[in-house]
C-alpha cells in the first residue's frame, strides 16, 4: 500500500503540473447570445458567447447614408433568405466601418441576425465555424475587423475558400463582412511590375498580382468610406452630443474644431471622442481651450 500511495501521490502531482498546459474542454455554444467571439487554445477552438455586445444605433452614424443604405439592403435580403453578398468595407480610419456592422446587430438581432467576430490569425478555423452554424436557424455575419495580410501570410487562403465555398457549398446562413484600410487587403509593390526583368525574377509576375487582388474580388459588395470634411465632422459631433443630451452651441463647435486640429484628423471616431470629453466635463469646464 505504501508503494501504491506513493505512486498515486506522484501521479496527482504530475497531473497538477500538466493540467495548466492542457486545452480547456470545448463548451457547447450558448446560442441564446446575440454575438460570439471565436476563441482558440492549443488545438481547440470554440464560440464564446457575448451576451452584451457593444453596439450603436444606425441613426447615430452620420455622413455615410449611401453606405448604410447598401449594407442594410444586403442584410435584409440575407435575413429574408434571398441571395446576398459578402461585404468589404474599406477606406479612411474612424469613418464608421466597424460601427456600421455593430449597428446592424442592434437593428436586426430580434430578426435572428447574429455576429461572430473572428481574428485574422484564426481564419484557418473558418471551416469549423461554418460546420457549427450551418444547421442553425439564425443568420450569421462573420465579422473580420481591420483585415489585411502581409508578405508570407497564407491564412487568406482559408478566407477565399469560405467566401466562394470551395468544393463544399457555402453556408446559406452565413456571410462575411470585413473591414480594412486596404482595398486589396494585401500589399502590392512597385517592384512587382518589373519582377520578370530582374535576376531570378518571376516569369509571370502578373499572376502573382492577380493572386493578391483575387481575395477582395470575392466580396460581392464593396463599400468605400472617405475622410470627413468639416461639415460632416460637425454633423457627427452634433449627433454624438445629442446622445449625451447636449447641444452643439458656438462654444462646443469651437472646442470640437480645436479637438480635431490637435488630433490631426476629422472623422466619426474623433467626433465621438470629443463628445465623450465634452460630456464628461463639469458645466463650468465646457469652454474651448484656446491657446493651450
């Protein structure tokens, strides 16, 4: 018995040391949640439920009316079971690309829309995600934020298969909505135009370029976002101040313009950040910081 007790003690000590290294048990997705995040540990991946996702109202997003109308129409087609496209939202930073997708969740969650956030590094797991949701009655948007790829990265190939379906049919209840500051998602270099003329250059450099742009071509709907001019920026400030029940009076307008000058940018994000700062001040502190 002494030997058995010693063996069991050693086995328990060994398991205590190994247990932190083992992947967690894969939980069953909580399908009651409106949003999910794909998580990975070791060789295991699972859908983590997000019961209180960060969302905004469509009405709060200003100066992107055309983009809103197009993505709303596409999403409503999707929810109605009609043909719809994967969507690529590209352009200037802070202009509402990610917020627009979050606003869709707030608008259509009651109609069965769900959003799954997937990090770029987890794109090779898309096949597992598709298999998990394929038989569900809900409609899923697979959300890839700030999507771009550098030289040597090949995870984009999994995304290409998910967009076109590969040999297996594309899931009827899943679309991909991705945001990026790059329209073609992958870097293109001037040297590629003369690749065939340099020593050991590729004989068919055009095929390499085609490979790079083919990923964005798989998105059926492209939405472009542009930097805000002063009028659009102040309209965004007015909207976000109204969110805090504050007016855009002359003092707030001066302060908002100074805020954008300090940031070197005018965008919806900068407008939101100013509104948070302005609303957080005491009434006596709500003055333009001239000369500071």
